C-alpha cells in the first residue's frame, strides 16, 4: 500500500517536471520572439544571427527543438554556454558545489535556531520570555529574505565590523575565509527557514509536555532537563520534519537572492548572470535545476509525511 | 447561499473595529501612514527625485539629509518619498491582477471538474514548482528586452508569480462549495458556468480570497524591490526602493543610511501589510499560514 502511494507520488513528480520543462522552453525560446536578435542585440550583423540560429537549431520547428533539447538534457548533454563558449557542465559544477556548501551551512545553523527558541518558549510558556520570542519570530517571519539579508549585512558589516561586505570565495580561499564568507548568507537562509519551524515546534512541545508519558517521566523523578530533551523533544520534532523538508524548497529560490546580496559565487548568481546576458541554454538549465530541487524537496516532505504520520497513510490510500 | 451582501459577515463597522486584534490596529495605522506619505510625498520632499548636487555625495545621516546623499549627490530621503506611491501602486495592481486570474482559473477548475480540472491542476503544480523568484525572472526573460524595466512589467511579473498559488487556494476553497445544493440547483436551472462562479462561488470563497489578497499584497513590495535590486525591475533613475538599494549597495560602509533608508522603509511597509492581513484573517476566522515565503 505504501509502495503504491510512493510510486504514485514519484509519477506525479516526474509529470510535473515534464510540465516545467515545457514551460521553461516556451518562456525562453518561444515567447521572447526572435531569439537571435534578442541575444545578440538589435544591431547585430545578419551573419552572426545566422550562426546563432544554426547553433541553437532555431530554424527547426519549435516542437522538434523542444524534444531535441529534452533528449539532450536527459542524456546529460547540457550543451555550450553562449556567453563564455564553455561546456555548461564545466560552468555548473563549481557553482553548484559552492551552493551546496552554503546550503549545508544554512541547515547547520537552522537546526539550533529552530530548536532553542522553541525549547526556551515551551519551558517558560506564557511568561514574558515566551511572548518576547513570539513577537521576534513574528516580525522575522514578516521580513522578506531580501531585506533580512540587507539588515544582517548592515548590522554585522557596518555597525559591528566583523565580517567582509562581500562574500567572495575563490579556489584559493582558506577555511577561515570560507567561514567568514558563509556566515551571513547562511544565517539569512537559516533564519527564514527557522522562524516558522520554531513557532510550530513551540506549540508542539507545549502539547507534548502535557502528555501522559511526560507526566510519567516527571513522576519517576527524572530531572526536568532530561524530561525535555529525551522524553518531550523527540516527539515534538516528528511533525516538524515535514516542515523542514518543505523548507528545503525555499532554498531552491532563496539562494538566488541571498547569493546576489552577498556577492557569493554560487548557483543562484550564475542564474542571474545567465538571465542578464540572455544566455539561452544556461537559463534553461539553471531554471530547470532550481525547479528540480524544489520538486525533490516537496517529494521528500510528502514521503516524510506519509511515513511519519500513520493516519495520513490510511486517509490517502 | 449567502450572496454578496453577507460575504464577510460584517454588519456594523463599529463592532468590526472594536473586535479587531491589536496587531491589526497597529498594522492598519502604519499602513494609513504609508498611504498618506505615498500621496503627499512628492509635495513634501525637500529635493527633487533626480535632483543632483543636493549635498556632499556619499554622506551619511544629517538634519538636511536624514537618509544621506548618494554617489551623484541626490537626497535619498526625497527619493524614498517619491518612490512610495510607485511600490504601493505596483504591488496592489500586480496582486489584484494575480487574484483575478488565479481565482478565475481556480474556481473554474473546481466547478468544471473532471479531466479539465486534472489538467489545470498539473499545469498549476508545474508553475508552483518553479521557485517564485525564478518564475519571476523567467517572466522577465520571456517579456524580452523591449519591455525590460517598464513598471507594467513588474505588475505582470507579480501577477504571474501569484496567479498559480492563488488558483490553488481558490480551487481548494471552492471544492467544498461546488457540491452544495444551491450550486447544483443553479446548474440545473441552466445557468452558465461564469454566472454560477460569480454569483455562488465567488461570494462564498470571498473571505478566503480576501485574506489571500492581503497576505500576497504584503509580500509584493519585497518582490518588486528584489527585482529592482537584481536589476530586472523598474530601471533607474526612477526612485524604486530596490533599485536604490542596489545603487547604494557599494556605499554601505561609507554611508549606511543610504541603504538603510530605503531598506527600512520597505521593511516597515511589509510588516504593516502583514500585521493588517493577519488581523483580518483572524477576524474572518481564517487560519494564517506563515510558512516559507
């Protein structure tokens, strides 16, 4: 039964990805009109345009071009970037690696950032600390990532000059340089993800702390700290795992803005540059990858929900 | 059937205000202040929006220049005042267009059902699977170089980003209602789909859609500013806040006020709309989803 459910979910994810590829192709190669003059500019020579049309197979019908492109992408043949004339795969890998490192750092900060406020709030529920943290998380939830990034930049670069204003990393950057470059962008991403999880975890924890098994543990005379971390927290965390997976969907788009604000050379800033220079094949691939990450994270969230919450298994089946 | 008159269950404006949560009142007050500034801003601004030589370039906060002076000697405070109506109008127009498109698609899909509904859902799902900022960038790209930088393009971008999300919401809200007897009755009377959608489905989903509109409007200014910041939004020298932040990004160490000014103006606008929207949601008995942007 679960297998069938998971299989169905995988199938819809694949179908969605196919739809996305059609949307991307349409937006990049059909809607903007004459691709060649858009890429090369109004005053480009006819020979240059003809060469570009040849390279991108623009003379063939759109539907054939779409399947040709899709087939190539599926076989891992990503093509050549227009602006730098290098294979797209070579350009992508270092950027994706950087973004993965950034995301890993963001997740590493996210976990304590979601846990500690929730635990503090649950222990002091309905006291002023609880209300204060609630107001702070509510305000942080209202502030968009773009602004949060700027505010952090102003606080930690201008008022407390601890960190560099631009998070540039090169292959020769050492560990300390990497850490300095990563802190602010990772913190921004982590805060955006953590506020919602922290609010949810607080409510869950307060429910769990009133449950029978926690009362039992208290009556056995276990210290409150042990009750919290061993008996209450694991039970409260389970429902937030779904949210955590959903948070990864945020990363797929969040890195685009955050990397640009901090000047971090990752996948997101590569996408922005591709769009700026109208680098057709690179735009297609980067958008497709971002959507892929989004769909995968969503899939993960659904699978987590199906596996962790038995009730859902029956309702959906 | 509740019809349009009772859509929000509000009879007395006075009761409405008395029962409002405190956050709603704070948010609304802030919002009214913003609207006032947007209206009279250009008249009270000490300098012109593109006036150069107003003070020493790249200088910080001072009495004459509360938000400093930018690289080419423009007064940032005046530019923020001039830009206020732009961000508010573009946000409202974009979200309204997104709401109109999204609710039409969502309600129609729920009402027609069957294969049509299934197909529409797949397409919506695909649009939602492109992260909103990436979808916006894709829309800017698809519009081509001719339309780049026009304010109208931002309205379209917001509408395209929001419409699929609103459609999903509207469909979910309407699924509950299409099975009611009065909808069946209307269908059997031979009313056309658009008529049923307007007279039966829209009023009954209105409070959901209103909250959705308010919450989305809250995020729209940030989206516009983000696009301005990335260089794909309204083009300089128009005093769009995001574009201003981008212009002054390099001055952050020398004159942080030039970035902080437009940045905080934007932050408080977003907070004001969000507080109002959440208060509204609570009053209308809707749950508020604070999930990831």
